[in-house]
């Protein structure tokens, strides 16, 4: 069974959420996370602070605003890739198919062109860098053990605050 972008069941969704939470931690975006909820619709499972939706501010420099947009775009790339990797590598013990990797890249490409006005080669470089980094993370047995425990907490509690997510994933910083 191949994993696509849509969740096939609650277990799949738990691992997708866990993957995104791991990406938030490793890309230093924890201050942007508000909470996670297993019971929310798939596109609302991660709740973010208003800072995540930053779209610019006329009182701030254009360079600062663009850098913030780029940071959040890079975090989005990481969360998408991490969602896919956690479900494939950690849950199903399968590699990512080229078809799925290409599908993820197409989403990233469109968003990068629309939101950040990046060129294809810039987007490809960001995607490949995040993909390689996350590939190493999700293939690490210590990370997988942390994810297994975290998924159990998601199943048990159904909803976790930012503080609870940070507490459950703090061990990532020790690997």
C-alpha cells in the first residue's frame, strides 16, 4: 500500500501529525505552534499562532517581511515532507516513491512561486535540502522511538497544547 497525501485512517493521520510536529521542532518553529488535534479535519490538525500567517506589515521593512515569509515557507516545506516521511518510513517502513516525492515537490513549487516569488531552481534547492535533512532524521532509530511514544500520546489525548507537544518531543534535542 502506498501512502499518498490524504490520510487513509486515524493511525496514518497520527503519524502525519507527529511528522509535522517533528519538523516544527527541528526547524525551530515551535513558537508558531498553538496546538494539535487528532479530531480536527486533516487540514486543521495543526493549529498555529497568528504569527505563522504573517503576510507582511507596512511598518516593517520589505526585507524583514520577505524573510519572514521565506522562513514560514521553508517550515511548510519541512512539514509536508515530514508528514510523508513519518507515515512512509516510520509507520509503514517503506521508502518514499518518486511519484509521491514529485507530487510533494509540485505543491512546494506552486507555493514558492506564489508566496515568495522564488524561481524553480531556488525552490528545488530548498526542497532537496529539507528532503535530505529530514530523510536522515526519520531514518534515525532514536527519532523513531520518540515518534512511537508521541503517537501514543496523540491517540490517548486526541489534542495536545503547544506545551505538551514540546514536552513530548524535547528528547529530539538530545539526539
